[in-house]
């Protein structure tokens, strides 16, 4: 079972030994960077999916959450996050950290992936720290960075380090985009224009350049 895979309990009358979550040979070791509050944070939803086995190629082993493991622990959402943390450690052996620098060095032969779901303004820094932590693949939640120029710099930084980046996308509309692209590829002289009807204003404050 998942619990047996993650946890090995050597019980005696006085001691219990906990073995931390580790990926199988067919899985990537995942560091979730930016979990957020349960039922609110996008990172939390990613965590629940992986912990529930919905992505068989990914093993959630580390969660980096500086806010709720620090100054936000006693504020709104703090108690809910603490309960989630304790349950996740107990049932899945996931390790929690306040920064990427605290994550143990990647083991030989392990493919490490960072799923960055933090504050947009922090993402350029978090990408660099993820590369330094030994991640060879990075899944970056949209919009990725405050400006296109920063996204371009991040793309170059990753390419120079030989790190692959995948960008998060809204799955509710991606099938329509795929169908449109496939149709365009089969139609000579075709041209596709994508128009967004979201509520973001085209201003710096609303990150209009990225949205």
C-alpha cells in the first residue's frame, strides 16, 4: 500500500523509526515549493493529487513552505496547514522545509523535479534556488513571473543549466487550444488568434503582460 511504501515502522516497547518518502525507479522526486493553505493554495491541490496517487510518475517527497512554517503559522490558515503537515508526515513521510536550501542533496540516480507554486514575484528567485537544489525539471505555475522579460531570463537560466521547464496551463481550456492547433496544422494558410476574456487589467499591477 501507499502507506507501507512510504513508512517503515520498527516498533519496540520504546521506539518507532520513520522512513521518509522516496521515489521508485520509475518516479521523479518532487519538491513542492509553495503549498499554501488547505483548500485555498494551488500548491496544496497539487500535493493532494500526488499524495492520492493521481500522478503515478511523481513522488511528493518535500514541501517547502516558508510562510506557514514561519510567520504565518499563527495567522489565518496556519492551524489548518499545521494539521495537514502533521497528517502528511505521519501518513506519507513527506519532509517539510522553510527553504530550498534546507532540502537534502539529491541522491545519485534520482531525477528531482521542483513544482513551483509560490508568489509570482518570488518565482525568478525560486527557480534559481531549485536549480541549485539539483532539480533537472521544473514545473512552473502560471503566470511564472511578473514580466515577460523575467520569464525570458528564467528560460535562459534554466537552459544554461540544462534544466527543462514546463509551464502550468488551465486544463479547462487546453483541449480547445489543442484542437485549434491541430486543425490549423491541417489547413493551408490558416491563422489562429487567441482572445482572452479574463478580468485582469492590462496594467503592471495586474500582471497584464503575462495574463
